[in-house]
């Protein structure tokens, strides 16, 4: 089972975010994740840096660790702009970018407040939000295809095409994740986590996609998980989990990251 680190860049402001990425790389975490939000209050922070700008800087500050957003909200950008941003990150990082992506929250959710504030209301129906999500996958595929339309020939291509991991909270989105992408992520304490992960794995098996499929959960940082002696790990393994993403939400504990290196490098 692999371990990743996620930071809240609204509280881990630059240069703390840079130092966290360097420390996570030194400790042996596989991926450094940020978030994709427009305002800080949804993450209990005074403000929030733009996702891809920050990731570009983190890519330049590191050399081995993968980097990515958990998760990009497909409603925040036109899908062609998203494809362009991803292709740029792949170039800057030397192919270390991983795309965490999601369909976005409902219009009544706390997490939709930042979009309501600027008039970017998400579709009210879950099916409509999923349709926007699928369209974004289709646009990215078209933008990066070797057989793309002639008028797209001068647009950047993500090389290599990044691993795509879907942040899902529903069976419907889990099916899309399994059928179309490289992985699924869900909060470990979600009441239907085991069911939703199983649906995604079944959908992937039935899709016959010739690509690996990662099953991951996220949880707040707990050193017992990194040590490997937490009983939750065995339960998650039974769910098929191969990746645990640990979130340092309020601040970055650099001493904990240094200790983590003892376990991750062992």
C-alpha cells in the first residue's frame, strides 16, 4: 500500500507549501496533492491560491514526487483550458502530474458557495453534473489524441497522458470512474465507501480497459497509518485499497514528515 500526502494550500501558504513538497519527497511519499478551490473559507483558510499556478511552482521545486490536485472541479474551467493546463504541468514536471478530478458539489453544498459568489452555479441535478464531467473527459481525450482535428494541431498534448483518479461519493460516479479512468478516491469514513469502491472496481473489470486501476481513500493525517500498525489498513486492503492519501488540513507538521521517512523508506 502506498502513501500520499495532501496539504491545504489555504493554510500552508507559500513558501510553506514548497517546503512541504520538498519534505514529502524526501520522506518517500509517492504523490503530493493540493486542492482546487476558489476561496479559502470552504477550507477554513483566509484565501486560496489558484490550483495549477501552485502546482507548477511545486513541480519546479521538486524532482521525483508526483504532484496533483485532489480534486479538480470540472466546473471551474472550460475543459479545453483544463486540458491545456494539464499538458503544461506534464511538461514542467517531467511527466509527474496526476489528475485528481471530480464532478463538483451540488448548488446547495457548502463547497458550492465559492462558485455561487461569482455566478458559476453548478447544475442542480446529479446526472447533469456527471454529464459535464464526462464531457470534460471527452474533450481531454480529443485534445490529446494523435488523430485529433487539424485545428487542434498546435494545442499542447499531455505527454504522457496522466493517470486520472476520480473523487467520487456516489455509485453513479463510481461506475464512470471504473469505466473511463485509472482510479477512484473516497473519504475513508464515507458510510458507503466499501460499496462505492467495489462498484468502481467491477466497472473497471467489465470495461476491459488496458490500464491499471488505483483504489484509494483519504483520511486526516495519522502517524499510526504511516507506521503500518493501524487496524484500519487491513480493513481498507479488504476493500481493494492500494493508496492512502493523508491530509494535513490545518498546518504542515514537518517533524511528522521527517518521522514518516523512517517508515516509508524502510
